């Protein structure tokens, strides 16, 4: 499945969820993504939290690479919702990128996002 297909499916799911709950979403919900056997393990949150640690803020990108298009920006100290993590282009020795779910689905370098609580699950 292409990354574009993943983004489209995530966007549709997010939009559908917003319609169902009246435009708001809980910080944590049961995680049923990728579960094809009916096993719903509610011990994993749907969204994790992180705080932006880049002094000048963080560019958010359409792919987990530093050269991809900038599609958003997060301010220093801002708390963001993280959907999952994936390996990508290394940023100062850290190859992890987080898929952020704050309005626009975008990738942020994990090097500049400090986890609040549990580390995000793999995409």
C-alpha cells in the first residue's frame, strides 16, 4: 500500500470520526487499526502525546524525509497528537518520524518531539 493511500485512508477515518463525535475526538481510544481478527486491545491509545522541542519550532512534512514538502508547522513547546512512528531519514542521528494527527496528517522528526507518556506504536 502506498503512503498516499495510507494518508487518504487516515484522512477519511479522521473525518468520519469527527462527524460521529461532533468535531471532537478523545485523547485516547481503543486501537483497532490493522486488527483483522476481531481482537480489540484497548491497552494501546489511538493517539500519543508529544511536546515540540525544536527551539524555532518544527516544520511538518508530507513524507518522513527532510526534503519533502512542508505542509504545516508546530511551535516550540506545543503539545501534539502522535498517531504512530516509522523509520525515515535520519535527523541528527535519529531515524524515527512521528505521524501527527493535529488537523493535518503530517510527519515530524522524532528528534524534535519529546514523548509525553508512552512511546508511540509503529505505523
